[in-house]
C-alpha cells in the first residue's frame, strides 16, 4: 500500500506544479495590462529588483490566501475522505512540523509560481511600453505552449488510468466464483460453539431456517493452509503446493459448488473419514488416468478422491485458480459456514438463528459475516485507487482548462488587430473561431502522441501485478484523446468567440 501512497503523493506534487504553471500563463497572458505600470515605475526610478520582489510578494500572498482556503476545504471534506479510505485522519495544528512544512510550501510555491511573471514583467523597457510597442514573439509563446502540452499529457494519462482501472474492477467483479454467495454466512468458532457444534447443527437443520451447514479450518473467503501432496505418477522432483481445506460433510452442498465428477462428503459413507475432494486445477496438475478412487498422500495418510469440484475463487479475485484439496477432517475446523433458506425477512431469519446459538453458547456474542460482503472487501484497495485516480483526473482537467484558458486569452489578445482586419475583409465568426481553435488542436495531438505510449507502458505494468486481468483496452487511448481534444476546443472557442464578435473598430482605432 505504501507504493500507492508514494505514487499519489507524486501525482499531488505534479498537480501543484500544474497550478503554478497556470499562474505563470495567466499572469503573462494579461501582461499588457501591467506593462504601463512597470514602465511608469521604472521611469520614476524603481529598480528591476524592487519590481521582482513586488511581483514575488504578490504571488506568495496569493498562495497564502490559497492555503487558508485549502485548510477550510480540507476540514469540510476530510470526513468524506476518511469514509472513502476507512481512516481517521486529522490536521494536527499543534504540531511544529505541520507549520514548518506549511510555511515552506507556501514560500516555495509562491516563489516558483511568481518567478517567471516577475522576471518577465520587470524586463519591459519603459520607452517601449509607454509607447505601446510591446512585441511578443514565439520566444515568449513557445514555453507556455510546451507547458500546456505537458499538462495535457498528464490529463490524458489520468483519463486513460481511470478507464483502465474501472475496466479491471468490473472484470474482476463479474468473474465466476465457482460457488453461490447468496444467503451464505460465516461464523467463527469459540469454545462453546466448538463444544456444542453437533447440537447447534442439529437444531439449525431442524428449524427449517437453513438449507445446509458445514465447518472448515478457514472461511470461504480465505485459505489458511497449504501442503505438498503425493499422487500416483508424480515426478519425484516436482513440488506443488496445494491449498488445503479441512472440513466435514456437505461442504460442496453448503457452498453451492458444482460437483464435476463423483460426490460430496456424506454420512452415508463411513469411509469418508479418509476421503478428499479436489478441484479442477488440481486435476489438471496431477493428470490422473482415473480421478475417482485414486489415493493420494495428504497430512500423513493415504486419502481417496471421491469427488471433483469446480474451481472456487476464495482468497483473491485477481488470482488464477490454485490447486485445492478438501479433506474430511472436522477436528481441525475453526469456522462455520451456513446457507440460509431464501426469505423475505432476512433480519428475522438471522434473529432466529441467533437464538439457537444463544441456547448453546450463551456467554459469547453472536457474530457473523455475510460471505458476499466479506468478499467485496477484497476490492477495497483497487476501488480506492480508482476513486483517487478519478479525483486527480478531474483536478487535472480543471487545472489544464485554466492553463489553456490563459494561453488562449494570451494568443487572442496578441492577435486582436489581426482578427479585426480579417473581419473588415469579410471573415465570418465561425471562420475566426476555426482559425484560432485549430492552432491549439496540434498541442493536444502532440500531448496525445506523448501520453499514449507512456500510459500504455505504465498501465500495462500495473495490470501485470494481477494474474486475472484484462488486456490493455486500446480504445481507452482514443476515448482519452478525443475527450481532451473536445475539452480543449470548448475552452479555446470561448476566447475565440469573444474576439470574433468584438467590434473591429475598437481594435483598429489606433492604426
């Protein structure tokens, strides 16, 4: 889990960097509005260093206000985050470390975000800006274009990540488990239950509340035992670790597991004390000529295979089926599995089952878990990753939209007279919007060309940690690219439309 914390910490740092980049873009996009202020202050004796300090101070002050707002938002949303992560996090305002880190972050962020605008604005020459002759070429525009491309690389990558993680979760959740989780509950043994198990089982079956009951050395959602097994024809050098379950009668019946060959354990067969069930994965590994009736060596005894059951997904929904042997050995059991009869009043059924347990185990609280609820917890980590990735993807798109807005505003501002001339010569509003918008489309395309291979490599590596996984969905790259392009065009079009509908006489008045 610590690797995810480190990964998301890096993502959070990159989002802060993106926000700083946007501050630079928005500040320099409106540079002409402060150019005359710089020119006047320089003409009356202000030095460049004084202007730099002023602009950096403004930036740090903005970050300070942002910090206060962030604290308020964090306090409001922290309960929701704690629910999301099942943690109890809080801000320790009494900690000197908290304030030291906070002040350091404010200063570093403020200086970093304000450095480029400060040095850029303070470099204007008074004679030129007071004459209105500020010329901005590609040397100024190109860095901002590169930064916006990097933002879109990040945004596209997070969109692809959101899609891939969502697909992996759905793939695992739709997996056939090999047994029926519905109306299945698990109860841990205590001394009283262990002592009175037979009486509890008899009363439960007589009540008509349950379909069947069994006991085992591990609940349905876990595997606590693994052993090496010998079977006829096994190569001496071959060592295969089998998952092993110690249980009693009606194990397959209670779980609702499909019996592919043979039968379940039953009191009708006294010889079942040395009987075992094997799953299909075990059959595939052993490669026996005849499964039923073959003897294998397990737990120091020769045991006879009486049935083959379907593969059951117990420990992890992302693992391939492991070879498993179920042995009739009730003395090792530490939990009960009960299949309830279908009922419209499930709480009432549970209450009656509890009364039977209270009858035989009165000094211990009745504690149970639904198997489907317990199994669903196995998805908690990847769901948390998915939810946080969704949040970061949204923040990334939002911040990227601000950066794109700044660059579009800057570009339109620099081309105001050009757009005015085009309108005078007959250019339409739609034509001007298309002219401005297409210049930004290639930024998204470049970002996609970078983010596509990178996303494929990182997410393919992420999927490889799961044995049961999807193939990388290449259509996710197309969806992310189209989404980013449409998003960019929507943002740029608002600025282009504002310039296109403006009265050309206003922009051409000084010519």
